[in-house]
């Protein structure tokens, strides 16, 4: 073995060489995959929007027609469906605090404030119990469709155990309670910001949101 | 059988059973406990780990002559992390459906001590072919333990086997999905982490029992000719 291989400077040069090689490989890999990843992320978004807003209500590309609201919980991107130029429905993301952390929910609301659809897109709830809020497991979350503050008073936006209108699951109350609360807050957000959400603001323009009524 | 293939078979057998990652080396227990709530997740994690293990073993075996002993650990980690990141990006880009299910687990593979363990114990001392074989054997051995433990937990916990396999592996794999016990109320403990510990404990005990029995048999076979000499 050559003597320089045990010298301290060689170790540095060697590691540096490895870092350089790894960086080159990673940046090349990133460049290669970035367009496909972006396409896939957009397809995911479109797919989740498709589930909460029926195709008959829109003729536009919702992912390109957005408005951003600044709420207490951070910015909320609102995706707008248009039919004949007029905004027919909006979709946005709300977060519930579940048993196993955040439950990410996408909900679609029509002009009148009635729910078109709700889907849980990401959660870490207990398998077999709380994960029944996932539309792939049970139809529970589809029960929100059609509800609005007009036909379901604010006091009844709760699970049956709490005197509300929505079913809980046997053995799991925290998860459905969290989802119901998040959807209710989503409707409150819509009620408070309806004009901005369905108005004709420039796409992606950030506007401060009115604080939704506090819930409890 | 030629010498080369005999050695390859011995390496594969070592990974699959004799020196199995979880059952004998007792490594990688963290991902094991985390993902084996269902057989499907176990299988997915196992396959992803196998792919990474083959690639890292191969890569490290190829550069083993360059790396000095003093910096081998950071160099191995760099190679492993780089390859896992590339695999992560590749699956996200070209196998997006798979990524949605496995995405969470792939970055975890970096922290799987088996990968570094095989790099250090095997790939840094052996040629590329045998190193890849070792990665394959160890990976498949890990996969079958993950899938097995996942199957037991899923069966006892929710009464199904390979639920949602078609979501992860594509529609052709739907035949794997079976409901073994209809109207099963579920046994939550098995799905939660304690169930993982329980099943793992039984699996380790079974492996040890079989090994002890094998050792006794071998000892008995060895002592017989010796007594015949008298």
C-alpha cells in the first residue's frame, strides 16, 4: 500500500472526492426526475380535486386558478372551479387534529356553501379504527356531501356521541370528531371569506382573510 | 456444482436462513416493528430494502479498494444515503402509485442498520458478484420475515391477508387480497406496536428452537463415527 494512503490529508481528499461524486450523481438524478415528479404531484392534486368537485361543475383547470387566503393557521390555497366564466365551486385543504397527528382533508364547497365532497388525503390514524375516515376503507366521509350551515345548524356539526349529526365509529371517536370539527371550520372559513373565494381576484393573489368565528 | 455457484448458494442460504437479518442478527427491528401491521406493507418495505441492499453492496464492493479504513464509515454512509435518495426520487418519478404507499418508508431505509452492517461486514471484503448475492440473500431473508410477521399480525388483528395489495403492487396482484375471517371484529393489539413485539418474540423463539435442534442433530451425527472407533 502506498504510504500516502495513511496520510491525514489523503483521508480528506478521499472523502471530498466521494462527496463530489455523490453530489454530481444526486444533482443529475434530480434533474432527471424533477419534471416527472412535478407531473405526478400535479396529477395527485387533480385527482383529489376531482373527488371533491364533480366534473359537471367545471370546465377549467382548477390547479391553475387559485387564490391564497392568509389565515391564522397559515396560508390556504383555494382552487376554483369555473363553468362559463363564473366560479361554481371551490376546493381547499383543511387540517384536523386526529389521534395520531394531523389529518389532511380536502373539501369542495359550491357557491351556496353546501359541501360537494370531503376526502381525507393524509392521516396517521390507528389502522382498523380511526382510518375508517379514509374513503378507500369506508364510505363514512362521503356522508358530508350535501351538508351546509343552511340544512345543518352549527350546533349539530358534531358526532352523535356529542349530540351532533355525524356517526362515530365504535372504539374510535377522536378521529371522526376531529374530521367533523375540521370540516365545520372549513365551512366557517368559506362563510367568512366567500366573496374573496368566489370573487374574481387574480389567480394566486394573496389577500388577508377574515378570521373565522372561533369554534368550541 | 462449480465452486463459484456453490459459494453463491452458500451466501444466499446464509442470508435467507442461517444468518437471517432479523431472526439471527437481530438487526433492523425498528423498521420491522413499524411497518408489519399488514403483510402488504411488510412485502413492500422488504422489496424496497432488497433493491437498495443489492445496489449498495455492489457499489461499496466496487469502491472497496479505494476507501481507506480510516474514513470507511462516512464513505459508506455517503454511498448508502446517495443511493437511497436516488431510489427515492426514481420511484417518486416513475412509480408514483408505489411511492404513495411506500414513500414514507424509503428514506427510513438509510437508517436501517442492516445496510451499513452488510457494507461493513461483507461488501467491503468481497467482490462485486458475491456482494450483490449477499445483498439479495439478506434482502430476501428480511422480506420473508417482514411479510411473515405482517401476515400473522394482519390475520390476527383484522382477519385479512394482503389487504390493499393491489393499491401497492398494481391491479394484477388483487388475487392476493383475501378476507380470511369474515365479519372479524379485529384484535387491535396485534396491529399496534405491542403486537409486533409479541409476534417477533415468537418468531425469534421458533428460530432458536430449530437452530438448537439442528445443532443437536449435527452433534449426534459427529459423535457417532467417533464412538465407532472404539
